[in-house]
């Protein structure tokens, strides 16, 4: 297949490109300097010339709690513009297959876990990442509308749980939980520190899957577009507490100090666990365990730090 991949330089995109199945297809993944996804006419001209068999929309402005709180306007407007430009233009140009990468932050903040796909837009969103969640909800609804108007167009939305892994962002201004914890614990250990701060009381629960496993599912889906539901959760089906992620990361890094809880910091939703009933019915399951995934992410971080030095 000729595949147009947005976000090819991001964590999900690079894991898609690293997958063994990638070598069997022609994958076009322009950088932001080659294709500005915020420029509607540029996207239209590019896709018109390319004529891909399938679009995988993995691009987006992403970040953790700090980044979302600091820049809600950018998270809302940039992600909406990218989604509308890529998805709507692909549909108007007659491209029949598209996989849209959304986020479990689209689910209502008060929804009871596990979160089923029919809960999307079923209530108020978590305020700490509302802008990003609204943008992803728009792209998800757009795919639904396109497929409803023209059933021949298979525009499917994949809703991953939280992700981590190789090619992650480790800058605390932009990173999610696990890469932020990796960097924090590593830096405390290097200077001989004995205490690591945790935002909140550590009891909030999160579901994190290795990005390489999401990439594996994306390739699984490209061969089964007719079988994939309109909206589909992709995750583990179980979660861990924040303090358990810190403990697992400390064990991998070899940090033997203690943790200090900062109750003044925001922690977001108390639990965010996706329902994987539809996913399991397709016969796909994740492959990477937590410790293995953290070790791979930590090794990547060490390579990145050594490269920067």
C-alpha cells in the first residue's frame, strides 16, 4: 500500500515506522517543514498529488498536564486545524481508508471506568486537558459523519490509553507521566539525592501502554479496515496507581530512596481505564509488560542524554 502518515517524527509515528511490517509498504511521512498540516491548501495540494491508499493521522500537539494547562489555546486550535485539514480533505479527494488517532482524554471526567466507546462526549471533560480533548472529539465525530454519509469510506478512530516508550519526550514541560518520572528519578539518583517528589498522593490510577504495541495494532488494523469498529479503544484493560509507576521506574533505574507527596499539585482524573472488550474480540492483545517497557524507555533516555552530552 501507499500510506500517508502524519506525525512520522513523533513517538507513535516513529514506532509505526520501526515496525517490521513497515518495510513491505510505501510510507510517505513528510516533516513539518515539508508539509504544514495547519495550512489547508498545502494539505490539499499534497494529498491530491500523492493519492495514498490509506491515511494514518498520528500528528498532533501533545504534552502532559503542565503543557496542557499552560497552552490550552494551542492545544485546542492546532489539533482541531490538523484534524479538519487531514480528515476532511482526504474525504473530499476520495481517499477511502483513514485511521485517526484520538485519545482517551475524550472521555468525561466523571465517567466510571472502564470507559466504553459510547461514552465519548457524554459529559464534561477533565479541565487540565480539555482543549486537547475537544479537538480530538471533533476529529472523531468528523470520521463518524464521513463514514455515515458514505459507507464506502472507512474512516476509523483508534482511542489509545496513555502511551510511553522509545522516542518519548522527557522534558518535564512537555512530557507525560512515565517519561517525566524516568527523568526525575534518574536525575535525583545521579546527584545522590534520597527523595523524589510525587504530584498528589499517588493513588490516582492510569493505564499506560508501550507505543510499540500501539504501532503493532495500527498495522494489524490496516489489514482489517472493514472489521475495525468506528471507534475503538486500544489499551491493556488494567491500570496501576501513580505510586506503582514510580516504584516500577525506581526499580529499573536502581533508585533506593523515598518518595515525598506534594498534595498541592493537580493530578487530573482519579482513574482513566479503557474498556477493551471490542479490541479483544478482534483477537489482538498488547505484548510488552510494564517493566520491559520502562526499561526500553529508560535505555532510550540514556542514549538521548549521552548524545546530548
